[in-house]
C-alpha cells in the first residue's frame, strides 16, 4: 500500500482512536455482550427457579431455630456442609469460631398494680436473670433512650426503666437505627441511673403479641441488670396505664443461662473459577438465628438466596473467578463469624475482589449500593441495566458489606449492597413469627435473580473493583 | 247534626276505613316518622361518638384478661357495675351464676424427632394436664375431625392425635363450623381411638405464632386426655415434617388446674321505659374473656357497643319500653351466664319483647337477620332503611340470639342478629392477640349506630315482635 499524506493522517487518526480505546479498557472496561447475555438468561432462570425456596424450606424445617452455641446450631453446620455437597459445590469446608453461649430458659412478666395482668415479654440476648422468683419494682418511664441518657443520676434508683418509643415503618428500615440504641445500650445506661431492670417497647413495627429479642450490650464496670422487650400491644397497654398517672408496679421474671465458650463454624462452599481460581467473589448470609422463630427471613433467606445464585451460575457455565459462599456463624450474638472470617482470611484479602452479604430478609431488592473504584462503574452499570427489569435502581449509599463482611470491607474489600424492601421486615425480625410462611416465594426469586446478575458479572468481568 | 243517608254513608265509609286502619295497626303497624327521625339522629350521633371506644378501652386496660372464675373476673363484675352507674343507668344489679373453675399454669411442646425444635401451643379450655414432665408419644395424623371419626378402633393407640385442617377465611365466619368440631369434640373422639393426647391446628385464619384456645368438651365415661392447639405456622411446620414421611415424636407438657365451683355474676343495667317499663328490649354481650388476650374483640366490643347504644338512646329521650343491657358471665367456658339468665327470667319471658347479643367482634355490621312475627316486618323494614347508609342489608338467616340469648330465643323470645364482618375476626379469636389495637374505631362506631337504630325502634314502636 502506497502511503500518502491522506493515508498517514488516517492511520494516525486510527492509532489515536486505538490508543483512546486502550485507555478506555484500563479506565472503564466494558462488560462483554456475552456476559450480559448470560446474566440476562440467569435472571430469567432465577425468577422461575424454586431452588432458593427449597433450600430455605429445608433449613427452617429440618433445623428450625438455631441459636448460636445451641445443639441446633451444630445441626445447622452439618446441614450447611451437606447442602453444599448435595448441590455439587467444588470445595466445602468449615472454619471454627469461638463464641459465648447464652440461652433463655423462661421469661414472664406481669403488671402487679394498679391493674394486675400478665404481659408478654422476651429477654434480650445476653440478659442476666432476675433474682429467683422475679424482680418486682415500680416503673420509671422514659420516652426514648435519649431521654434516659439525659436523666439525672439516680433517677431510676430501685426501679425498672421502661423505654417506650415505637419504631417507624419505612422501606429503608431507618427506624431501626433510631430506636435500636434503647435495646443495644439501654440496660447499661439504665443501670448507671440506678435501675434494677430494663424493659423496652420491642424494636419492631408490628401490632402483634410477638416481642422482639436481640442483643443488649453490657458495659465493663457497670452492673448487669436484666433486660427484656414488651410486645407492641403490651407496650400500648402499659402506656395507657401510665397515662392514668398511677404508680405502676411490674414483676419481671427472667431465667437465662450463660455457659462456657464453645465452637461454632463458618461453613464455606466454593465454585472454583475456571480462569482465575484464586480470585474470589465472596457472598453469603448468616447461618445462626435467634431462638424464638425458625429464622426464615433472618437469615435463612440470605443463605438460600446466595447459595441458589451461585448454584444457578455454576449450572450455566463455570465462572472465571471463584464464587465463595459463606454461611457465617453467630451473627446475632455479636458477628463472631464475620469477625473470625476477616482474621482467618487476612492473607487473601486482596484476592477477595468483591463481596456482599444478604442479611436483609426476604423482601424484594429495591436498590444496588456499592463501595468500589471508579474504574468499575461500567460493571456496576451493566448490573444495574440487567437488574432494571427487576425494579432495582441505583443507590447512593456506600455498601458496608453488611454485618458479616463489615470487617472485610473495612479492611479494603470492595462491596455492593443489594438493598431490600424493609417495609415488613421489622414486623417479624427477631420474633417467634420469623417463620417460613412470612416469605413470599416470588420476592425470594427476585432476590436470587438480582444476586445472580451481580455475581455473574463480578466473576466473569475482567476488570477490577478496587477502591 | 242532622243525619242524612249521605252523612250516614260517609260515616260508614269512614268507619270502614278506620276499621281497616285498625286491622292495619294489628297486621302491619308502621313506625312513626318521629321515631325514624330520632333513630336517624342517633345513627349520626353514634358515628361521631367515642363512648364505645372509651368503654372498651376502660375494660381492656383496667381489667385486661378476665377468664371466668379468675380474680380478674370478679374485677370485671365490679367494673361492670361501676360503669353502668357512672353512665347513669336507672337500675344496676348482679345475678349470681355458678361456674366451674379452670386455669392454665404452663404449656409447652416440642418436636422430639426427627427434627428437635420447640413448637407453640396453648391448652384448650378444660384440658387436663399431661403427666408430670410431659407426655411423649408419636403423632398419628388425621386430615380432619371426620377422618378421625372414620378411623378404626385402636388406630390412635398410645399416640398423640393431630388434626390438621385449616379454617377457611370468609366474611360469614362459616369456616368455624367446619373445623370447630375438632376442637369441641376431638379430645373425646381421640381418646375413644386410644390416643394419649390431642393436638389440633388452631381454629383460626391467621398466619401468626398465636395459638387459638377455646373449650374442648370431654364425654362422660371417656378418659380425659390433654388437648392443645398449635399455632398455624407450627401446624405448617408439622405438616412439612410429616410430609417427609418420617415418624414424628412430640412432647406435650401442659399443666392446668380445675378448682371447686365458684360464683360469677351476670351484670345488668337498665334504662327504665317511660310508658311500658315492664316491657324489655334485651341486649348485651359477655363480660368474660379467654385468659390469653384482653378480650377486646371477644367480647369487650359487644359490651361496649350495647352499653353505648343504650346510653346514647337514653341521652336523647327516655325510651317507651325498658332497655336492659346484660353483661353475661362465663360465656367462653360454656354459656353459663346465658343459661342462668334464661332460668332466672323465665317468669318474665313474655316481657322480653325482643333481644339480641353482640358477640361477633368489632367488625362492621353487614346484615340484619331476624326471628320475629310477620306483623313486625314494618319495624324491621324501618330498621333496614335506617341502617342502609351504614352498608347493612337484610339477611335471610334466622336470628339465634347468639350464645347468651340462645336459651331465651329457644323459649320464644323474638330476636334480631346484627351480623358482623368476620373476615378478620378469626385471625385473633381466642388468641393472645385479642387486644385493643385490633379494633378499628370507625367500625366500632358503625356497630353502635346500627344497634342504636335497632334498639330505638324496638323500644318505641308500639307493635309486637312475637313470632
């Protein structure tokens, strides 16, 4: 070919375009059509798959409630190993997690005066027992945790503190953060004010006689007082009685037990990557549940969703990177499994190219949040475009990795968050009513579809998510 | 005045008209415009009145659960007397009712094998205790009470019978009659087949972890076996386990107590009639409740609705006949108050010109049924015309007087039935969740409006309701 000026100038122009395109590869590598097509196919398969439901039905029926450290927790670990193997995961193993052991033995309460009647309570997680035969004392009422904090020293001397504010219902679940401190910190603060016990209105949005448990955290050097949650209708009742401005006497009778530390296990299953097996897309949920319900939404759903998404991907084509599904131990009682995982896998932190936990129940995914580098936006955009038919939009929130991957994300692991509808989640969260019939199969399937899209692209896209 | 033929013939014609009119009075006496106008005014007042809510709030808060024969039952009787007096009823008195005493002390159950886990149960009313430490036995499953009846002799030998069919949701509440016999009669029939215990799926339409109690009736000469209801989610769980076709072993631990007979009381308040005080329009509800909830819908609502309707009428103008409001004793445990009332008031049966009980919860009135003579149809039509704006239509059902006026109606008392929407009633009926927050104030007010129309016309219309 004879080179003319015109030809040269065209060649130069092409080279410049090529060069720009190469820079584009580095800065904003696109997701290939092949991957997108596979992800779209997975989405449709997931919407029509009953796999997540079957996994969830199996866990909640055959294991049921599985409080960390209980005999059922050990059964759950065995179930997890067996389930991964049954589904053909390439590698399946467990990693020990040392955890404290606490259990409730009995719990009851009654208004003694002015209008004697039983009320429905549940001990908060880690609560100590009341004195044998129960604790009887007058109630001192605070409209919020903040009001308790602001109260003068000694203002609860010899009394049972009652914190009464009710959680707001909202798709984001934002009410949890607002009233949660009463549960997390109320016992310690009440004790500092001289209280003998704490009762709180359940941290929940329901109107049922199902009190919500959940951890309360004592403080070193502060006396541990018994702590329990009233169901919302019982808190309403107590509010009505207090509104009559009479002295209200309560009897609280909790028997709980703390035993020596024991072992639980993170249960891990992998689909080994075909091209970069040492690189890991890390997903999962927590295997433990509170003791009151069967942990269908918290967090059986998260286990079922992530296991099913990984399995559907593997059935389609072996992923290029490894998909690791972690069933975390002992989340409810203090994120023991998640913290241990971060310690155990510190050396392969940089191989965790991205991670996410499903621990928001079984409601539909509404939005995708992220915590990734700018160069990964094309991958995020591709995920969002494929998730749009599922009703999922971009969230500006920074993905935290949820409780169990929180330590990994803090250490630097990129993350996304598949943010679920929490409108109904806090109706049953941590209650006896966290049972399989509260899960809507079509919402569970929508979750699997969203997770399959995320995991497929994360595993096969050749770009990097690093922040 | 000179009498002519023409005059005479006019007089005869007038006499004939008068005669026909008189016959009309006997056969189909109309309700006067004055009464209708007053009833229409009462309807609007009732829709804007908070009186029923206030009565209900007072009963459920200040007394709370009030199982017949319990200390709270005595408090309820005192509350009823005080409430009638406070509202200015002309006569207030009590009538003793001898009742049996039963109470639950504790109740728990667990699946022992193949998948150990606690299940939520409540003892059925009158249930005996299990042996100390609990009854452990395999389950024999029947899809319905009818299937149990049809089973061969000895087919439940040494086992715990489980009846699993679920109540249908319907505005009429018709599902109750269909699955109810398993509760009413199941323990006796299971014992005849050799069973050591009975568990049933709760007779209820909800999906919550709130089991439904209610009486079970033993039979003379048949061994009394312990009987309990599983919540619906727990029955679902047991169904899933049984579907795996493994032997299922249950441990049932019930402690109940039967004491010597005691006295409760029908509490009666009257608005004395201005013209025919001996003639009575008899209304009411039952004052007792099950022990699990605060009896807001069953039957605090009935008490509140009928008390408020009578009070609103009295405030407008003294009724011509007497309005008697009866707060019946011990309905739940066997209609003791209603039966005693019929005995005590046999001599004034004919003075009970019509009666009705409100014992269908707090849902809106949908239809008006009746059990009256043909000649009273104009009064019924007037009621229906005035109730039409409340969305109430004619029902072809024969009014029974509900449980507590049943004996009076059987003896001949005319009756109407204000038939309520039962779509949600059996979600909480006989559960811990029968609490004030389940009552919709506007539906409660609609009830009072309907009752005020019925009672106003019944008290002031001069015709007869006799069948």
